[in-house]
C-alpha cells in the first residue's frame, strides 16, 4: 500500500488520527495543544467524516475540568471520545481521570506535554504535567517525533479498546507539537486495519442506557472499597502485552515497528541512557554516531511509561550494560530522584539487575535545548568511576552544583544536511513563508526536511527565528540549529543588525542574505563592526535585496514573506531557479487561492519583482564600520536589569547561572523603561499652539508613551532646546504653571490612537490635529532627551487635585508603562488607568491571559513605581482561580488591618490618644485623606520604632494596612465568563471589597482567538467557525441580580468620562465591584487605529450598552441602574461588518450570516428593552406606589 | 389594446420599465416579486472590481495580521472556509436570477484594471446574462489628466469589452462631459449598443459640528429626470444607440417623458428601494391609462416624439431652454 508523504506538524498529525477515530470531542484551548482542538473543530465544521463515515461532534467547554467531565459523560454513554490538553489543563482533568480509569473506560487523551506553573508560568514543553498524572491509573504512551505522534495516536486507540485501560498519548509541547517535518501519513485503510469494530461495539455496549439500566459511581465503605480498587489489576498486568501486540500489528500494516522499550546503539553497550519523548531522538542519533566509532553506548527509549513493564524493560537492555543514566524532563523537588529515575532503580532491583549502576538527571525543562553535546556529556559522566547523580543538563547551576559540563563544540550536523536560520519580525510573514518553503522542499524534492519556529516573549513587534534543515538523510534533530552550523542566515529586517547577533549561527563559507535599505555598493559601510567582522572572518557570501522597496511597489506593505522566500530559493539553489519559482507560485496558490485572485496576483508580482532586485555584495577585506551593536539596556540601568534582564533581552538567557535568579519567582517592577524597543516608524508630534490640554491622548495611549504634566514654570530651567511647553490651562494650576505633552520616542509603537482621539482640528486645515504623526528617525535623539527631562520634572502632588476629570486623571503617573501588548491594544488603557488612579496602594491579582503575559512575561514588566517607590504589587496565580486569588489578598488586608487596629488601641498611651484616634477615624475617601493617613502611619511607626515590645514590632509590620488598600482582580473574558466564572460568582457573592476588571475582548485572545461565552452572536472565532449561533452571556446582568454588587459596563473609546467615573465609583464602593470593559483586540480583524470609532459604533448599535449599577442608589431610594448610552441609533450590522470576525461569515456563508445578524439585532433590541425597563423601575423605601395610593 | 412593449439592446421587453442596478437584485425573492409586479427586465447590481480587490486584500490582511508572532497565538481567526470574495458570488447570483426569472437579466460591471474589465465581462456573459451594462463610474481629480485622454481610454475600453463578448453591450455614463454627444458617438462607434443616462455620483457633504466629510446617498426624485431627459432628447437620432433613461423615474408620466425623449426603456431604482415591488403597478397603470386616454396605441409610437429633432423648436433643448427657465422663474408672482 502506498503511503502518502506529507509535511505536517505534530498537532495536526495527531489530531488527524484522533478526529478519524472519535465520535465526540470535548475541547478547551491551552497552549501548545490548542492546535489539535482547532483542527478538529475546523474539520467537523466542514463536515469531515471519521473512519465510520460520520462527522465527530466537537464541543468547546468552559475549562479543561469541564472538558474532562463531558468526556467522562460521553464515554459513560458509549461514544468514542477524546480530548486534547496540556499542563494546567491536564491537572484540571485529574479528578475525572481517576474516575475514567476506575471505571475501566477506553479512551485516549492526547497531550502536548508542557511545563507546570510553579515559580512562573511557562508555555513550553517538558514532562511535569505528564508526571503529575502518572498515579491516576492511565496508560502513558510517549511519542518522540511527529511521525511517532501520528502513529502512537493510532496505536493508543487500538490498545485502549482492547485493554480497557484509558490511555494518555503525549509528546513534547512545541518541539513535537509545532515542528513541521516529513512523515508517512496514515491512510484510512491503515487505520481501519488497526481498529477492531467489535471492540468499538463492545465499548458502546458498556455505555449506560435505560434499555439495559446499570449503575456506576457508587459510594463505598471500609468493607469493600479496597477490594474493588484491586479488582481491575489484571487489566493493568495485561496492558503492556496488548500495546506490544498493537505495535506489532501496526508494523505489519505500515512497516514501522515500535516496542514498549526501544533499544538502539552498540549491541554490547556498557553505558546506556534511558529517556522518553523527543530527547530520545537526540540520544539515538548521538549514540549511533558514537557506537559507529566503537563506543559501547546505547539508548533505551521508553514508549509505554505506565503501566511500567519491568519484564519488557529488562528484556530491552543488552546484557552487557554496566551503567545507566536516566534522563527525566521534569522536576520533583524534595524527592529522592525524578520519577522515571526511581522507576528504573526499582525495575533493576525487581528485575534482578541490581548490578547495574544508575544515575539520574534533569534536562529540557520548559523546552530548554537538549543537544548531542549534552548527550555526550551524560555518556562521558557514566564513564567516570563516581559519576554525578541527580545532575542537570543545559544550565549552569552554580548554587547546588548539579550541572554537567558540556563540550559545546561537539555537534552532529550530518553530511549533506543544509541548515538555515531566518530572522524576521512577527508581522512580516517570515515564519509563514518558511513554513511554505520547508513544505516545498519536503514535498517537491527528495530531501527530508524539518522546520521549527521560535518566537519572542512579547505579543508583537518582536523577532521570530525560523530554523530549517533539509538533506538526503532522515532528520532526527529536535533542537535548534546551533552556533556556527547554519549554511544560510537571512535577516529579514534591517533594524535587527543593531541589536541581534545573527551571524554567530553562520558556518564558514555560508551565505548571508540581508533585507537592506542600501544597495550592494553602499551597504557595507552601514553595517555594524561586529557584522563586518563575522562576514570577513567566516568568509560569508553576502547578498542583499531591498525587500522593502519590492514590497511597497507590489502592494505587499510590510510583508516580506514572499519576497524573502523567493530570494532564499534563488540564492540557495535547492531547486533550479525556474522550478523553484514555479513551486513558490504553486504554494502561493495553495495558501492564498481561497482568499481570492487579487491576493495570489499580488504575491506573484512580488515573486517576479524579487529576482531582479537581488544582488551579491563584493565583500571588502577590512572592517570599515564606525558603529557597533547597541547595548540591550543602557549602562545606567539598575544592576539586576543590566546583568540579568539585559542578558535575556540580548537572547542569551540560556547562559545566565542559577545564582543570578530570585529563588521564589519575585522580580522588581518598573523594568520595561530600560528596554527601548524603538518600534515606531512615526511618532506623534505635539502642536502646543492649538492643544486644549484635554488629556484624551494620554488617557487612550495603550503603552503610556504619551504623557502630560503641569509644573512650576521655574522647572523649565535647563530644558533641552527642543523641549516644548506652553502655559497651563488647568484651573487648579494656572498662573506660574507650565504644561507639556511629551512622547517617549523609543517606546511608542506608532499605533496612532492618540491622534485619532484628539478632538482638536486645525482651523486652517481640518485634517491636522493638536498631535500629528511624523517620521520617527529624525526626532528620535532630541525627543529621547526631552523625554528624560520631562520624566525628571516631578509629578503634580496627587493630593492637590481631584482626578474625576479626564485631564486631571491623566496628571497621575501611569504605573503601567511600555507593555509588550499589541500596538493599539484595547485592554491596556483600562489597566493603565487603574494604575494611575489607585496604583500606589493597589494589590493586583491577574488571571492568566494576555494581561498576565504583557504584564508579567520576562524579561521586563510594565508594572512600575512612583517617585516614592510605591506602585502596584502584582501576581498571577492561575487562569481559573483569579477571583479567589484576589479575594485571598483582600482577606489578608482586612484581617491584618483588623489586627493592626486591635494593636493600635493597646498602644494609645505610648503613641498618644490623638494620633490613635486620628488614625482610627481617618477619612480616606480622597487622595488628600489617604495622604494624611500615610503621614500618620509614618508618625506611628517612628514613635514605635525604638520599642523592643514584640507587639509594637508587629504593629509596625502591619501598620501600612491602616492606609486604604485597593484590591484589583483583573482578567479577560475567557477567565471571567468561562473558566473562572464559578469563582468570580462566589467572590461577588462574598460581599467583600474587591474590584474586578474584566477586559472583554469577546474571545480568548491570548491563545489565538477561540470563542468564549462573551463572543457575540454572528461573530466567527475558533471553535465557532460557522459563526457563534447563540448570544453573548450577560455577565453584568447576572452580577446585578445580587443587588449589592456595583456593576458597570464601560467602553473607553465611546465615553472616556464614563469609564473614569465607573472605576472611581467601583473602587470607592465598600463591597464587590465588577467593571466590564469593552476591549478592542486584533482578533476582531480591523484597523486598530480605528478602534475608538468602532467602539462608538458598538455602543450606538446597542451591541455594547453602557451603564452603572450602584447599590448605594437603591439604599437612597433611587433606581441603582443608570443607563449611559442612548437608544440604539444604527443597526448592529453597521458596527459589525467593519470587523473581519463578522464580515468573513458573509463571505463564507451569506445566508447564515444574514440569519445570525438578524438575531444579533434582536439580541441588541431585547437587551436594550430589558435594561430600559429595569432602569425605569421604581425604587423606594418599601412599596412606595402602594403607599402613595393609600 | 395598448401595446406597452419595447425593445432594448435587441431584447424584447413587455414594457419599458426596467429595474436599474441596485441591491434589490441581490435577493432572488425580491427579484421574483419585481417580475411578478411587472418589471420588464432587471439590471443586476454592479460587480465592482475595486470592491472585490479591496475585500480580497482586506480579508487576507486581517487573516494574516498578527499571525506567527507570538507562540501562544499563531493566528487570531480561523481560516478554513472558501471565501466568496471573488466574482464567483456575483456570477452565481446572476445564474440563479436567470434560472428563477423569465424576464431578461442584464449584468452590470464596474472595473478598474484593463484585464478586469474584459475578463469579468466574459464571465458575466458565460454566467448567462442577456446583456451587459458597463458602469463607467470614474471621477477625474487629477488636473494633469486631459479629457481627451480619459474619453479615448474609455472608448478603447468599450472596444475591448465589445471584442471580448457577443451579448449586447450598454454603457452607463456620467453627465460630466464637455462634449457629451461626441463622447456618446465615440462609445457607440467603439461598439456600444446602448447608452444609459446617467450615473449618479455620491456627493459628499460637510458636517460643520465635526468638521468632517459625510457621505450619504439621497434617493432620486422626479426632478432628477430633467438632466437625462434633455440629453436623450438631444442624442436621439444623432447617435445610433438604444437609450435607457435612469434617475428620477418615479411615475408613469416620468416613463412617458423618457419614451418621448427617445429612450427605449426607463429605469428605476430609488422608487423600488423606497417602496419595493409595490411601486411598479401604479407606474405601469398610470402609463397605460395615460396612453389609453390620449389614444396612444403603442410605446414605440411615442419613442423620440419629443426629441430635439422632432420638436418644433430644437433650440429649446439648448441655450434657449436655459433662458426660458430663468425667465419663467422671474415671472413668478
């Protein structure tokens, strides 16, 4: 049977089997497994059939816990059911996993294994999640490559049906889930041969049915529970042999043979590594190389980790083995060793091979690289008389000295293998083009090919790296291309030259392709010294293309993808040039054909224009440049920022030793200010003559890069020459005060929202405003100096003005600045406003999601401090528990304040009755009151400072809680509407004084746009490919039903004053507050610079009514609900069809789009009518109406 | 019995009232209702090449933007569907209209690229259109562009489309031409079988509160009839084409005037957009009753009867006409 050969990644390969072998699929997005769910949803939406000719039912749940429960139910009623997950998601499934196993239920979960959040969250791959379920009674089957991921998905399904033990099939997150490589595709016929229909029917027959009623899920007592726990033992005993049987069957069907433990290496090996997952590929290749040189080394790859078959393990080892190193991709603090190491120690003991010496070590946590050099280091260690046990690989552990020394010059790049590294900007299409390129090479030539893609930690505007390998031999290299190994290095963005060391990857005699603003005759002198040195020393062939120019002329805008891809093929000579161009065009048609002829033509034009613009540079013999690469952070940055965070920014975090890091995940705040990303091509320039000083631009800036200050005009002494200022128009600060609006030129992202919101129009040319975008390069240096001067002007004392107006509120210093959120982000203006209003006394609980990523992803954090050193204290616990997490913070503050008050009263005689009374009775309703209380607390501490009384020391440690604190619970709609809703509801119900800010983007933004219950009807999202058929959940209405929760629905773009008022009221309300904020997001699919206008339309159409519900009004006999938007004046469609998420449905299925839009219109009207009725209800003391009648 | 039939572009029509290009033709049921109400032919809404290009590139842009930048969110929108951003959607609708209706269906095309005009014209023909209306909707804003060059280019375009298709071809033109009769003649010489007078341009307005430009389309009124009425009257008999009058046709009398000026058909859209198919009956009844009352036997009889060449004072359509209007205004009490 001919097996199709395809280029595919691990997620798609796995999902393709899982989808064909399932009837019900319950999913929830979590990186890096989301792709499997997305593919399944897409295939089912298109009606793709499973092996039995029916389309699997795919449902998105509210959490992984929900998905597991649904899977459990579907299994209990006899459906072939699966799910996909990772990391925290798998942990949430544990309770159901115990149940499913306890009930001996056939199923397979597919897991893209990922790190667990401990001291920090990480989305990258390791086996911590897998190891956390090894005790649940599931079979654990490990695949180590994309081919294996596909194959094991089938083997697992075949085995579980026979064994009845549930299976978890796992592979390494990102490394396998996201690697694109060439594999043999399993055909339907092959799958048919693997799956026994009788076993499927037997599974179905075990399902609960009233036709033949049975009962499961009993409660049991000491008399029988234990016995029943033992009753299924034989099934576990039988499972390994069943898996081997299915592996043997699979070999007959496909020719690919696997074993429970696969040994390879020297037949008389003395030193053997035991490993699981993709690392096995590395070890296998390294061992083959060393064994060929006569070294007696080998590797035993663990496939079936649970049930662990000692018998098969022992049989798998050559008799000659003297020592074993077990490599665990996990960490179990406090254990005597990592789990697999302990398993092997035990297996050798029970298997009567205790003569073999065993050591264990950790490697590859959070996708840390694992290389042939590291493998060799382990094997070398085994040769030592006293090898190090419990070692680590790939890090420099200078604290507990666990790490093995690795000779990084050892490498296995094989003969004929071509390695290429490409540096691109997220938005320029580099990765997409390289995915296309590697597909072309893999599918259109005889070469084996592999593509792996590396992304930065920021949401946008960052460097991507594509690692492509191809060659005549099979590629088993699940690690990045190493230094000095790349035959081809391409830089797709000229600006990278000044900050990224790209040529360290280049091999001697390799090729360097640069997307250059300068032609072949001029470019040399514009290169930094380091680049010139490398080109000369490594004898690189140097090519340039002005891709920017080609892109501009062919309408490609900022997209370099097709151009640089063509240049790559033209220079590298992998295919004859004409054939390459034909293939690129074929790929373009395949990728973009469905989007229309114009897109295809535009890309074709770019291909055709590229070759003529490609030039080889004659490389001079000498370094001539006077410039050098920029430092990652300036030298004046604090030591930790310079030495640790700077090294991370410089892409060299791998080489930072353990001792440099905090031991508990605690980091300093205010660090984004040192990371000058210099992203904007244009920045806003202030026209002080027509500015009305309204502060709207400052308010709306998502990145806090435009700020205004009012200050004593005497402070202008020493101002830089170009520093702009004018007389203050603030009524509180008029005579003698100057005003400046200043932009941070190297932090601005160029999103233009500030210009869009500016209400001023120049009377002589209405297109000009009081701020206008102008090219950044000419302004950069002078404005950077102006910014420094501006920042040194003291902030206006917050006690001196009321922040209730926009312009005043924006005098408060943002304590959330320069985040790595997308340019024009609709969430960050709210977050920034909270930081301004309450940041100096705020504790923040932040749900996992976009806001935790731009808020807390290394290297730097936008949460900052004011001049007094105060600022928001921030933490992220999990995705699902954020409301509870924040409540806990509130409880501490309340309890400690209570205790402080108790202590304070007992010190009345020591510190004076007057001070104690003043502290206890302080009015902290405004900034002046809070400021005065701070002074009192300082006085209190001073008075108690010299006391040796333990209670006085306690009071000093607690006294800060006597100053009003503000607890903010922040997260997105995925958290608030879905996974965290139960907790959120309980926290609202608790009545405690917490402030909940929901940044409602109406979609799971951080994981790539999956539908949430906040997604509106008629919008397309992942998991709602054919348009969401049901309306958006009304979270505000639910919260209002308590009657004692402050609720506001706000939209800054439509009414900034209402947003400000709502946040101030929410915080002032002594009880739970919920503010739901309309947050434009790039997942909506429109120009983010128009988000203010679009937000207005959302409000005008009734899609997003604005209101405040203040329980205090009800107490005063007034209706608590105040609707602050007008009756809808435009149809919902007028708002909706500006956004691709709605519009694309009209292009995919016009009739459904029309039907859903009609219903969405009805939703808006019904919601408006309901709110109107609620807002017009009569409130009063008792039944007023009745009283009036009498 | 009064004969309301006419011919237009070689098509035999049961009466001269044609639905001009409007969104009404986007819905089959609406088109069916128009046919039932008595409309004699339907011009499809325009296939705008520029719009297709824009929608295609826009969709591509927003499906691509932000992708492959951040490891957790490699894309932001699902991209699984086949998108109706190509002319296919239009062509499918055209074919469906042809299938559903027994009256003629005329395709309408507004291109931007040379290749676009001819290839889309062919596709419209292949989809089954009975005729094609080219919509020369083009506003010249460049002071360096000469009228003669613009006119020559448009005539060339008509010739190219003519060469590419075999179905009848009408051209919808704008009134903003210095020497309209000459331009009309050039288009006919280039192969146009009919001329549709006139295209209505969206006229921007200023919002003085926001200091902004506002765009809205005012539906036509009967007074808009005057402009095409004059020009058809002038062109009738001088330029060998079938004329269609569009803009301002709201009543049976408006249709009669159109016919008398020399039009073969009168096209209406605003009225239909405003009142739906119910607008059709009263217009046709008024037309028929008027004809009966005045003992007209057929539409053909009146076509061109008040054109410039058939009136006693041909100059009335030219400068004298202008003078007369002014003096009539002065004479008002």
